[in-house]
C-alpha cells in the first residue's frame, strides 16, 4: 500500500474534499486571471473602437459647448452675445436659467463641463478632427472604465481567495462586455462615466469600511463627503439615490447589531458615515437653491405628465 492510499484512508472525507478543492483552485486561478484580462481587453476594444468618428450626439455637443463656456466665462453661461446654450424642453423658455448671472442650471449638473476641460485642452494640440474627437471622448471613457475597475476591486475584497476573486472578475467583465449600451455610454462625452466613477468610489469605500475592514476614519470621511458632493454637482438624482441607500443600509445594520451590541456602540461605529453624509449635505444645501433642483424637477415632471404612478410602474417593469 503506497502513501497516497494511506492518506486517503486516514483523512476524513471532508478533508479529502477540501484538499481536492484547494488543488483545483490552485491549478485554475491563473487561468481565470488570464480569462479576466482577455475579457477586459475585449471591453477596451468595444469602448475605444472607432471612438474617433467625428459625429457628436446632441447631448455630447452640449457638454462640448458647456466646456467652452466654462473656459470663457468660468461657468456655463446661457448667452454669449451670439449663441444660446440651452436644451430644456419646456413651455417656459427661462426655466433652468439663473436670472442673476445668466447661468444654465437646468439639465444635468456642471461636473461634466469642468471635467471636459481636460479633453478640450488636449484636443487643441491637434488639427485633425478625428483625433480631436478621439481625445475628447477618451478622457470620459477612461473615467468610466476606472469606475468599473474600482467597483470590481472593492467587491472582490469580500472574496476569501485568489480563485474566487479572479472568478468574480471574469464574470464581472463578461457582464460588462455583454452590455452594448454600457460601451456606448462609457465613450460618450457626458456625465455617465463620471457618475460611474464617483459611484464606484462612494459605494466601494463605504462597503469596505462598514462591511469588510475599517480603515483611517479621516480618509474615509474626507473621500466619502467630497465624492458625494461632486456626485451631486455631476448628476443630482444619483446623489439622492446613493444618500438614501447608505441611510437605509445603516438603519438595517443598526437593527441587526442591536441583538449583540448596545446603541452607543452602534452609534460610535456609524459616526464616520453620519459625519460624511452630514458634511456632504452642508455643501449641497446652498446648491439646491442655486440650481433650483426641486423647482425644475417638479416643473419638468408636470410638463411631461410624469407622476408617482408612472414611476412605480417603471420600477415594476424593471
């Protein structure tokens, strides 16, 4: 009887299964890593292929012109003496215009216009219209891809070993690659990529800090508060969605922890999150009035006959 037969007889069935599983993971981890890299490369091809075609969508042109206005006036001004920067479809022609400084406060937030300065300035280095378009779009595409990688990275922290992490990466990349709309949105000169990036930072930092392993509280509060503020400036609806999601998460976690911890301990653990949310709301509060967020939202909903019943119907369909 050889040594392998002796080991099989001595070791319990459970241990033998565990050893077999560990060996399987060890043999296939690198294969999954290579598969993840290949899928990511395909995603890059999907996003960047023909990105230089010089045909801006209407909303892309709004971002480009908004960036020009920021460089010219310091903010997206509606009138420049020749052209009008405005795209709200409403019966009130001045809805979304701040009467004090002629700023365009309707539509999406200002974050995309200021971020667009990077691509706009780099595009001025060439006279080739194809290369200009590619440069401008690439800056937004990189931001979106970075956001996806951050989301994948933060989620992977919850998996116990390399095999599980790489398997998740492969599945994540496969799902991203299968979405044509995602590839189109990532390469668009619009706020979509920035929302993905900021949401990835916020959700990732929060989930790791609260559910995996707490890290430096000052870093956490600072990054979370700043990212939330920029998320509002970029696209306000997602700011409120993320804010409400974090609050619900903290309430549910608090209820669950009450079985083992007292209220004071639970509150102490949640304090960094509470401070970060509060700081972001302090920064956002004056902008709510300047951008007329709720006023414009209500006016557009009424104009387009959008009500709660329609909203919940859409949720049900999804």
